[in-house]
C-alpha cells in the first residue's frame, strides 16, 4: 500500500504514461472507442477501490496541492489554441451549427435531469454539469467545472461512465450517417460550396504554422502557464463569493479569460501548448480518479439510459435547426462531435467526408474549449433551481 505522497503522485503519472504509450503502440478499435483518458480514469478508480494507496495526510496534501495548482495552468494552455479571429472565419452556418449543438446538449441535460431527478442521488446535477461541460468542450472543461463547483471526485464516476459508453455509440452513429449526407442535404436544401472553400483556407493557414517543438517553447509555455495559475488563484481568492461563485470558480473564470486573450498574442504561435496541457490534464484526471470507488457506481444503468435520452434530445433539436436554417449533414455532424467528442474525434468525422475538411473539425473542436466551462456552469445553475 502506498502511503508516501510523492510515491502516490509519481505512480499515477507513470500509469498515465503507460496508458498513453499503449494507445500509441497498439492503435486499434479499442482505443478508438475507449479514449486513453477514460481508460486512465477507470484503471485508477479500480486501483483506488482495491486500496493500492492510503489517504494519509501526506497523500491528501499532494492531491490537493498538485490538482489545485495545475488546473488553472491547464485551462490557460488549452485555450491558447483557440484564436477567436480564426473561429469567426468559419462563417455563419458553421458557427450556427456549433452553437446549436452546444445549446441542444444543454437542453438535453436540463430536460433529462428534470424527468429523472426523482431517481438520482443527491447533487447529481453537479455531476451532470461536469459532463455537460465535457460534452460542450472536452475533458479539460469537465475538470474545470469539477473544481469550480467543488464536486466530490466520487461523483464523477457516473459522468465518466456516460462519457465513455454513450460517446462511443454516438461516434459510431455519426460515422454511419456519412453515406446519407446527400439525402440529408437534399432534405434540408443545404448548399455545401462554402464549406469546401473554408476548409482549403484553413488548411493553408495550418501549413504555415511551425510544427517542431523546441526547449525554449516548452519552458516558456510552462512558466507562463504556472504564473497565470498563481495569478488567477491570488485574484480569485480576493473577489466576493456567493453560493455559486466560490474562490475556485473565480480562479477558473480568470484563467479562462486569460487563455482566450493569450490566444490572440504571439504566445499562441509557440508549438507545445497542446502537449503540456495534455500532460497536466492526464495528471489531474488520474488524481481525481484516485479518490473514486467502483462501489459508488450502483446506479450505472440509470445514468447510461439518461445519456441516451440526452443524445436523443440533442439529435432531434439539431435536425429541426438543420431543416429550418438549411444546414448540411457535415456541419451538423462535426458540430455535434466537436462538442461531444472534442479534438480527438471531430477531425476523424470531418475526414470521413473529405480530408480537406479536417481543419474545420479541429477548429470547431477548439471552440468547444471556450464555451464548455461557461456552458456547463450555466446548465448547472438551471438544474440547481429545478
């Protein structure tokens, strides 16, 4: 049994490293439908269930210190890739598709929670808010909301379960719909010419960006992100608090704002922010999972059913909006997966239509990082009132 704080932290990072290495070494259908970050959560959760580490004062101190300090830094780096100026180039139809997907997901969570709230555990709305943030953006947004709302680590088990099972099936459905694109577009009377033009323009822009990562890039990005984290926590701790806005919530909001602003500076052009933010993300996810327990997932079937209800509402609203505003299947599908799947899967769906459209999938997924945290917190506020 691990009782040392440093041993506990180093073991979790090693575990994350081995899983990421396995995903790269053995690519296949398993990791296609079970992302490494989800597998990390469940393996760490399993080890926690069997008591591989003990919650000593030293272990608890490492957990809180590392998690609290890395979270704002991760958010900042994650958002450095989200330049609002490039996002606006997507055009009105694709922006409409993306925000329609985000809003319909939020509606799905609110309606589903209202229908089943009598069957859920206490404060399930918080776990739903975290998952909503993930399904509007990514796992980083889920972690940000978990910190902002002080959600117990054990409560994220259901959210990760839904994020794995429901998400995997949703990806298969969207990929299966690709051959029916022409029929869908004929039904909505969509014009796809502008999509091809935007795709080519974004592809040229990406080719001009430096790809090789240098030591100077890594150390500067790490230093800036950690300083932003310290600054955000310092300012957040001095701002007025309420039932919904805690010091941690303010910290997340400040780090998010600085990240969006930083994306429009030369700092955003430095390669390496994605790699460092992913390192922080996997460390935080492993820490969160290390406090959870499988014995607390007694209501798993109810939550999986809830996930399908959320996706069903999302699909219905998206179909109605597509018909009303003449959106094509590519825009609807990639907008949906840019929200629910993020940068790992939206480009895959875009490539299923055409390789020239991959940059659109990437950029739409990046946009999710901006709206995910705020969107999840808004949905949380609404569900808390129900």
